[in-house]
C-alpha cells in the first residue's frame, strides 16, 4: 500500500501541501480529481521522487521513500505522463518496452516473452517495429503503460494520461485501464480532469487547495455534487441530468453513466 503521512511541500511562491494524509490500498483503482493547482500532479511527482517532500513521510510497500532508496521505489512505481513522447528512449515500440527490462538485466529469453505479452495486452500488435514517436496519441500512451507493466510495477500512476487524446483515443485508453484494474494485481492511481472517466474507479478522491475535499465511491462522492460544483468541477452529463430528474422524482436514483440514465428513464 501507499501511505502519505503529514506531508508538507511547496514551491517558492506557493505552499501545495501542509500536513497532508492519504492512503492507497494495494489492488485498488483510485481516481484523483481536482481543479488546476489542487496538487494532483505534484503528488504524483512526489510519489516517484521527482519532487522531494519538505516534511512528513511517504511509505510504499512498507519502505519509506528517501533519497537513498528512491531507485528501489521507482522499481515498484510506474508513471505515465500526459505527453509520453518525453518518456520514450527506444527506437521502436518493442525496444522501448524492453528498455527497463534491460536495465534490470532480465535474461533475453524472459524479456522477449514479457515484451510480447504486454504488446498484446495493450493492443499494440503490429506496432512492434514502429517508432513510438510515429504512433497515434492513444498508442503512445499504451506503449508507456506497457513499459511500466513489463518491469513489474506494483503501482501505476496515470497523470492526465488521456488529456491529449481525441474522444476515440480516450475511449480506447479507458477500456485498457478498466481491464488492468479488473485483475487487482496492481494499484492504479488515475489523475484526470475528465470526471466521466472516474465512474469505474473503486475510490474517488477529490483534492482542493492541497486537501482531501471528498473521498469515497464515485457514486457516494457524486451524490455530494453541490460540494464539487462549489469548487468549480463540472459534473458528467449523466450526473447533472439525473440529479435534476431525481429531484423531480422522475427517476429513482442518481446515474453515473449515460447508459444508467437511459435505463432509468425506461423504468
């Protein structure tokens, strides 16, 4: 699990976290949402040692994150940013996925099996010999995820990984993320500003001004929609529409997806 205890961090002109606490259970699919400046991306960088906390503790799988063991932590935590071009190091998709395995001196026979496994799992068959920089946006993100999975990351952080994708790319990406979340083999932390992407998460955490504003299942959090709207978060269409219909006693419950809304209207 990941435990963040009494975390303090700030930049020269802004204090981001002051006594911040948060826990991620192993195997959970957690979505982090919040307005720009709420601390979402800063938190992801702190978890992999790209930023260094000024106070408090971060524990990952029982190991405290320090300057001395940050390399150990990075073997456990994989991160995919919104622009994966900045992460690619291999000349081809297969080379890029293999890069982390080579650094860990994985035997070649095992490496070939792992690369092939995650190319297929992430829907990249046929792209093995293509340059990662020449892929579509969704394929680039899936290549970055495949690289993290191949090295056995127990924790996968997706930092706005769908923000640069078109609607089709976003749908394909979310389909793969849901499949990864289903097997419960790793913890997935998805940072997003698209609230319609969080409905399948086990837990939804809302950050505001460096604090946890709300935490719970997506349904429980969206039922407190007034608090989300008060901090400038735009609710998914299905939630907005069903809220109005529910308040008028037209449908029996709040709907998280368009499919749920259609079903409720036909009841």
